[in-house]
C-alpha cells in the first residue's frame, strides 16, 4: 500500500506524527510511505524506516517570491515531483487549509480529520475521507495522529506507548568525553521562555556535579543567551548545526532540560532523559511524550495562555533533575 503523509511543519508537529507512522508500519505489512513537508524539516521524516521519499515544499519562499514561483518553474517542479507517484491514500495529518490543499495536489484520495476535529474546520472540505479524532484541546497531538492513521488505514489504535521509530544509534555520537546535559533554552513565545538567570544558575549547578552544560541556538538572540549561560557554568556553546547533527548531541546526552520547543520533542522521541519546563502551554496537549520524561509547570491551567510566564522555580528544577539523573543512562523508547 502506497501512502503519502502530509505534515509540513513544524519540528514538534512532525515529530508528533512519527508514532502514528510506527503504528501503521506494524499494522500494515505492505506499507510504503512518502512524506511531504517543508524543506527546512525534510531530514526528520527520512530518519524513520518506513519513509521512502520526502517531497518538499517551501511555502514561505513561494509566497514571498510569487512571480518566480509561478513563472520561474518552482511550482511546476514541485508539482511534477509530487505527482510522479500515485498513492492509494494521502493522509493530511495537519488538518490545516494549506496542508489540505497541498494534499489534493498529489494523485490519490485524500483523508483527514472531519470538520469537528480539524484544527481549521474548512480543511475537511478538501478530503474525500473524513474521520473523527479527539479535539486538539482535549487530547495530545500524538494521540490525535494515532487515531487518524488507525481509522484511515483500517486498524485499532494500539494501546502501546508511543514509539517514534527513532534510535539513538542512528545518530553520530559527539566527541566529548565529559558527560553533558543539553540545555534547550531557545523558543518562540515569551511565555515559554525560562529566565536566563535561572539557566545560568542551573548551568553552574550542573558543572559542580561534573556535568558539562551544552547549549544549541537558532538565531542571534539565542546565541547571545547561550553564551551568557555557558559563561556561568563552564558550558559549551555549539556552532550552528543541522537537525541531524543536533539529533546526535541530543541522542547521546546524559539528559536534557528544555522548555516547550521542537528540540525537546526530539529528545522525547529518542528517549533521552529530560526535564521540560512549561509556562504558556499545556503539556497534556503538546508536551514532550516518551520514555524518561518529567514535566514541571508554572500553573495548573488547562488552557494555552501566551501571556502566562514560565515561573517554574530553580529549586524545583534542581530537585527534579537529581531524581531524573538517578535513572539509568539513555535507552531507546522501544526498550522501556
């Protein structure tokens, strides 16, 4: 059975759909998958053993350079590549109008969440097959994807723990002798961020315990924060890395500490022990799910609030890390 999965972005959203693909791989013996996503995230689906081909789109660039897209051949090349293979089923796992529209560009019947389940109800208008999945404000994104794939491909939703299908052995181990903890400090919303002062104190605390703080970054502001945090705790600021290189650092870390950011979901997918700190968002809906994951949150609120600050205390984070670091070293999610 030849299937195209449409999940174009973001980093965390794509990772949330991987356990559903692992389910399908086990339940549909002849399954062969392609995955349509944004060019910036094309490395991720290719990590999964069930994915054969990753057609890419570049919606932002297409919108910014519309004449070149239409008349310069970008759109024609994309369409030709996407339609080079006929699919038994196209699954829009994103439930947005843009993803639904892209799904209809492929050759094959399109399935997706019904209008009561899709993130954008209008998206359901594009589907030939519509399925009820738990609403996005009730169930975790991983469970929504597992439900959609199960209905679309004709099997019961497995009761097993989610398995993203990623193994740490896939990724190169960094040449760093000292055990290290990755501090995933960068994120978008102000309400998701944890104060740099807390990160700095945590870095110094880790260093005193023989664990080197390691800090990735994605833009100039995050790099400045990373350098300030590293200076407080003899940390290592990484160079700008691609996703596969970053995955190697995450896969082989002694632990990660992160806020609500895509890299934290990657750590969870790999089963790396991780402490996640939540402010504006609700971990029950989009939190880091996997083996060896611990959540701390600012509030018991059941709703997303961009203005709610991340007020997790430093003492609470340190206490949770003591317990987390007492667990055995990393194992693959499928081994737990």
